[in-house]
């Protein structure tokens, strides 16, 4: 699978999220649903990926880790809520990349609830069902979950 093909799928899912978004224009609150859709889109295309849930104690974010060849990339179609581009495809360069990504996006917001947290919890999921169960268990807002 090529980077160009993955970017094309990211654009498709971003458009899907914009069309199906019931919230803010920046897609705030849509990360879990859009990440599940992106994961399923990659799966239908034969692309290996995992859904990532990052919790920093009071705020969280979901995105996807996608494999392109031997490399992994962070794929995010809702980072606009953190003043980032509409489509993020960032190469993973070390094992702390998910924590680094979360800290950079939370620093972009000026809301009081996004103060820096030293420790973040990162969980990865190889299925939408497991991700959805964890969202419910963690008390994720119902309007930010997909009902399966």
C-alpha cells in the first residue's frame, strides 16, 4: 500500500466525518467515530491498522495507527479540533510517538481542561468492537460514540 493511497482514503473519511458530523465544524467530539470509520475503511482496503485511544486524565483523543510497508503512521482526520491540519499522516519514529502526538495537540488548545499531563494512557485496539466497549467502560460521552 502506498502513502498516496492512504492519503486518498484519509480524504474520503474526512469528507465522511464532515458530512456526518452533528457537532462543531472543527469535528470536536467526532474523533472516536471517525477513527472507527477510518479503521474500517483501511480494513476494507486490506490495510493493517489499529485504533488508538489516548487518555490524559479528563480529556482524550482517538486516531489510527496505520501500517504502510514496514512503517507505522499516525492517521488522524479530526485533528482540526486542535488547530492541526484536516488530515494528519505522521510517520512514527519512536515508541513514544503517540504520547508526543497527544501532548502537541493538547498544547494547541487554550481551554482550561487541556493542561499538560505528565502521564498519558495509550490503548490500542485491533477491532471496532473492542474500542467501542472501552469507550463505554471509560464513560466516553454517548453522543461521541457510534452505536453498533
